[in-house]
C-alpha cells in the first residue's frame, strides 16, 4: 500500500519559515520524481515545486522561486519543502505527489498539511 504522509504545517507569521516533510512508503522512492502542490480555499490546486528522482534537478513555480527550496533524502524516502519569507498568500493545504520517472502522471498523492500565514 502506497502512502505519502506530509507533516510540518502550522501557523506562522508573515516573514517566517516552515519546513514541510513528506514520507513515502510502499514505493521504490528513488524511481519517482516528487512534487509539492498547494490548494487555497476556493482556488484550484497549483504546482509549487518539483525534484527529479536523483535530486539533480529542481523546478519551481514563479511564486515559490527564491523563497522555497525542495530537497529529498532517498535513504529516508522523504522529500522536503523549506519555505522562507512566507506571505499570507502562501496560506493553503500543501500536498506532496509522486510521479514515476517518464510517466508524466502524478500517480500518488498525500492527504496534505495546512499552512497558515498570518499578516
């Protein structure tokens, strides 16, 4: 059974930082690219960041570039999202997802963790 379990969300003041984690089980983690997405109330889910299976390449939404850093530890089957200089507009449920190399489909999703940034 595949599980992606996020943690690290919470309430933070604007300008603060949070580090999200996503622990994967039931998959060969090193075969998957990993991504972070977010969904704010009343809005569609949007891409935040992506990291390739080896960690060699990363990609960011414009809104995350320069403030967020995605990383992974394949020995721990975990992907991280370090979020700095948080803004109220970053408030959302953040979810991680897994895409098998070459598949172009996000096959597995976590339940999400709430991030709330107060002004």
